[in-house]
C-alpha cells in the first residue's frame, strides 16, 4: 500500500536535502554580508575543491513512527546534515565562518514552516564543533543538523 504526504495526495517531489539546500540558497544574502551568496557554492554532494566556501546538504538517518493501530498514519522525521566547508590555509577558523553558521541557523529557524510539500516543520537540531578537516587540504568543516517532520498516510 503506497504512502503519500498527508493532505497532499502525493509523496515529496524533491528530497528533504534538496528542499533545505534550496531554502538556504534562496534566502542567502546577496549584499552587505560576509560571505555573499556569490561567494558560496550550494549543493547536495560534498566538498569538490571548487571555490573557497561550500554548503552541502546531505540526508541523515531518518525514522518513521506509526501513530495508529494498523499503521495508517506515520509521523516521519527526515533529518539532514548541513555541511559548511571553508578553505583557509591557517590554524584558526576563518572569521566569516561564524557569520555563515549564524546565517544558516537563522534561515532554518526563520523558515521552519516554509519548506512546503506538506512538511509541517523544519526543526533546528544544532551545530557540532567546527574542525580542521585533515581529509580535505586546508579546509575547515562545520556540521549542523536539521530535521523535517511530516505525516504520511497509506492510500
């Protein structure tokens, strides 16, 4: 029996990772901010060594919790990892990394109910400690997590 988003009649047409990446990209400042939208590469993959600042949104492990006997309705929690990569040939985290982290958090929190497609809320789950990624030359890496929450129904 297929499941669809409650109240929508269809399933998601894009992944939550894609929706969150587009949310960040569409709301990133184009002026009077460091880093500007033109300085940031947005994607749903990983660091590709193109440019100095990249934000990639990737799926994390999700869960589906049935809420009625017979599993007709399920609450779905679909978490994503938001990866902020900043190239910096230095031991100290780049100054504008804090700006980028705050802007990502602000965009998610300000648009918590704006993902669309039947997603009820985008919950902010917080940042991990930024680290100098030894697997990627001269790059700082910060990881945040957010979770989309929505309901599915069997049709």
